[in-house]
């Protein structure tokens, strides 16, 4: 067994060898400096949420429990406590206030079903028609999105002029051009026709949003799936039912919920179309009915109670809808 001896020049002096130094932990001051950064970024959003939504909502709930009428509008704190009286009056369907609220609720339900259903149908048809590239597709996409990009008040005011009996474009087309109606044409903004008018305007300004969301959802559907289905002999309707609908189901779940909430709470359309105090009974939507109960009769306690009931109804419906859709997605 041989041993190798290193020369003196190559010998390692262990006595003068420095031990490896460990990196120092980060300074605590620098770490604590960045701990407040997430809260500082989220803070403004929370503050505005409190000021714009939470505080007014809590104030409205408090008003629903007091008799806040025009006699106490200058001093809210002096309004007498009413307890559940405002709620009892609102849900007493044997009295005038309860009957009016129930009638407005049923009109709003029918309005929401028609607007959401037809808007989704028009949006789906337009999205499917423009799914494949062709010459002029960009132009059609732009035209279809004009009602969504147009300011709401300008669009509804234009429809208001179009629905005028003598000088409106609707009666001009129906009477003078197509000869579908005899005489000077019907009144569109009063009577039972008012419901048709508000539904048409609401669909006009809602369906482009459905088209935009569905068009974005269809971009994620691979074209190879449709080609394979076409080779297997599937017709366009079968492809839509078996491929398109299942693939865009997550988009549809959110889209239908958002459109239902927006439509059920729609206040701007009837307010601009019929005026502040002249809405016809056939188009007495719930949000506008609550506005009249508060600002026309000056009974803010009753109007606040109706608003809270509307909030509770929408929360229950939203919870049931999400529970049903989530259960179906789990099964799928």
C-alpha cells in the first residue's frame, strides 16, 4: 500500500482556512415595509364599495323599519319606528298597495322572461352565424355591437320618438309602407301596447351583450370538432345542440344570470321611455313601481321595504340558480 505525499507548496493549511459564511436573513424592516402593500392596493376598492353599495344598502334597510314620510324628510332621526308594518302593508295583497306590488311583480317576471329569452336567442343566432370567417364578418360584428356601444339614454330617446303615433317611424312603416295597420296607427306608449314597446327596446339594448359573450365563448370551440361531426353526417342543428351548447355552457350559466338580474332591475328603460310619472299600468315594472312608491307618494319607508323584498327575492333566486347549475356541472 503506497502513500502519496504532497509537496510543501501544495500543502493545505487548515488552520488558516475560513469557514463558509451563511447568508444573512433579510432585514425585518424591509419585509414589514411590503406587508401593508396589498392592503393599500385593496383599500380604495373596499372604501368605495362601502360608500357606494354597503352604506346605502344598510341605510335603505333602516328606512324600511321607520315611517319616513314627507313630514320627517327634513329630520330622518325623528321618524317613528314602524317595525314590520311597512313589510306587512307591502305583502298584503288584499289592499291597494299589495295588489299594485303583486301586479308589478308579475309584469316584471313576464318582461324578464321575454327579454332574456329573446335576447339570448338573437345573440346565439348571430354568434353562430358569424363564427366562421367570411368576407365582411368584421362589418357585421361592428353593426351588431352598435346598440351596446351607443349611450343608453340616446338610444331609448330615439326609440321614444320612433314610437310616436303621428310622426313616429314605427307607424310610418306599419301603416304607410307595409300597410299592415289601417288608420293612423296605434298608440305605442300608452295602454297595453306599452308593454310591447318596453320589451322591444329592452331586447334591442340587451341582445348585443349576449352576442358579445357568446361570440367570445365560441372562439374556444375547436374547429376540428365540427369537421369531425360533419364527416360523421351531423347536420348543423345537431352540431349546435351536441357541440356548441355543451362547449359554451359555462358562458351561458353566467350570461343568463347576469341578464336576468339586469333586466329584472331595469329602471332606465321605462323611466326614459314613458317619463317620470306617466308609466302605463301595462308596463309598470317593479323598479319603477318602487320609485313611484317612494318619490311620488313620499312614503320612503314603504318604498324601502319593497326594495328590501326585491333584494331578498333576487338573492333567493340567484342562490337556487347557482345551486342547480353547479349540481348539473358536477354530474356532467
